[in-house]
C-alpha cells in the first residue's frame, strides 16, 4: 500500500441509512465529519438524485425497446 493510500479513509456511500445512523448515534464529531464528506461527494459527483432519475428514464427506454 502506498503512503498516499494509507491516509485516505475508505469511500463510504452516503445513502440515507448511513446519514440517519450517524445522526442517531449522536456523536457530534462524526456528524461533522460525515457532513464534510457528503459535501465533498456532492462537489465531486453532483446531485446523485438527479442522476438517478436520468438512469431510471434510460432503463425505462431500454426496457420499452426490448418489448
């Protein structure tokens, strides 16, 4: 493992469950850390919910073509 890899935390998908569990845990620092990570992911990947709607639309189109 390279030195740069050892300093990067593992990628955590920020599904609602992850966020809600963090909130339920009540650890302020963990909530702040998760918030910062969520902001980074939004900056990097954009609005995932909008992309999901596009994906669903494309799935529907592909299924319609298959008959």
